[in-house]
């Protein structure tokens, strides 16, 4: 095996803390060929489809990749922007840039951030190479999935460790598994709901829609289902609403096997018959708006609800690059950096800022005691 080295390293070079921000990924263009490449990589991941490889390869290359890419390309065209392209990629870039600014405030120039996508570009490999070129010797991996699942977070771990197996000088490595139950994450979700209620009014029900996974993954030990329900329970507590005012559903199922229930599309079709004709919909499993939130939830499932008698459907955007979301992510990184030199620097910087502010406050207080005619 040929190992990836650090040819430009010099002894005495300032080492840095790196943060690798990872999300799912996106095609390079809303075109059939680009979508086929993306889906081929995505659906070839054994973490996504737990079937015997020989059987799945026949289905994938013989059926799915012949039919699905053109359909998916049409959906991507509905959310694609001429200026910024894929919403997931443009928002992820904005998140990474904002987080870099937030961490520079805490750590100075001893930290850097790179964005990698699990599938597509920019790849995790290229992001790690970018960080290595900036002399990163301590690395925190931040998958942007609030709730752990083998299909998402563990898949990122696979990709990172695969790269590390081919790396000559491996950095110290820390991996964030989940953050759905952190107080400030829940508070940011709740604040986004409160702001929507204040601006758009409040519906009869808050629907929290999570990306689904096959039910057999749950019965095999994947904790995702429980973490989704935990997120909604904590959100309801933060909002001060009862269990009858919030509902958990699961979206995006494919194939014929049973997935996590209740299904989002079926729920949207039956809610009006229950007398619930005004709803607010939030997607707490997504850190950034993407095809699944914009086209599937705010588009397709809105239509199901309205076609069956629903009168008001208010989609609440993901946290994206909201300041409270970025501040929370900064807190998360700082917590996971404890024991490393950069965390000590952050404490020193915070202490210095606090001392300077205290000095300024004392000076202001002293000034207020001086008579105006003195």
C-alpha cells in the first residue's frame, strides 16, 4: 500500500486543531448522469443497504440505477439554484465558514475547519488532505447528524478510518457521535419553532419528521429511533407543550420492506380526518435544508396534507447557519477539545477577555463617580 504522507512538514511548524464537518452529500448537477454517479456511491455503502452484496449489486446496477437517477434529477432541479447550486452544499459551506469564524474567536488561529461530504464532493478524503496541509495534528470529526445511526454517523466513521488506514502520520482523533440531547441544541430548535409561531401563527399540531430507516435496523440494535423520540420529547419540554401537541413521523422510505412508523406521507393524508387542519412541520434530524426537506416535506407532503382537507401547512426551516446553531456547535467542539493545548488557549483567551471587560467596567464605574464639573 502507498501511504499518504505530509511532504511539506517542517519540524517546529505550529500544530493546529482541525474540525472536519461532514454531511451526507449531493450530486454535482441536477442531471441524470451526475445523479447516477452520486446514487451509485451512496447506495453502494453497506451501511445504507444491509443485504448480501451479490444480491444488492444485481438490484442496484440492473434495476435501480437504470430507473431512479432520472426521477431524482427531476426532483433536484426543483430545489437547485443557478447561483449556489445544491442547497445542502451551499448551506453546508455557510455552516463551515461560520463555524470557522466562531472557533477563531475562541481559539485564535490555532484552529481550522474543512467540509467533507460522505458521498460526492468535496470528499472526506480531500477535506482531510486540506486539513493536513494546514498542519492539523489534532482532529475532531463532526458528522452533522444530531441523532446517531449506523446508516449515517457510523458510515462517516468508516470513511474517516479508511482514510486513516492509508495515512502515514495519523493525527490524534476524536469523533462526535451525536448531539441531539444537548441543551443548547434543543433550545435552538425550540427558538426556531417559537420564531415561526410568532411570525406565522401556531398550528393545531407540531409534526417532527425524521428520515426513516428500515425497521429491522432498529430491531438489530440501531438506537436512531429512540434518539428521534428523545429529541421530540426534549423539544416539547423546552416549548412547554404536551405530548398531544407534538407528533413524530418518519419520511423518505423506499422499497417494500417495513420502515420506521408512522410514515410521514400516510400521516399527512389522515391528519385532516382527525380534525387537525393546521400544522407546523420541523425536521430535527437534518442540520441543513436539502432535497428531503424542501422538495419532499415542504413540497410533496404539503400537497398530501392539502389534497386531503388540510388548510394550513407551515414548514419550519432547519437550523442551517443560524447564529444560535453555530454558537452551539462551537460549544460542542470546545467541549470535545478538552485536554488538548487549544482548549487551554481558549480558556486563556476567555480569561483575558473577561479581565479586560472587568477593567473597562471598573473604569466606567469610576468615571460615573467623578463630578461633572470636576
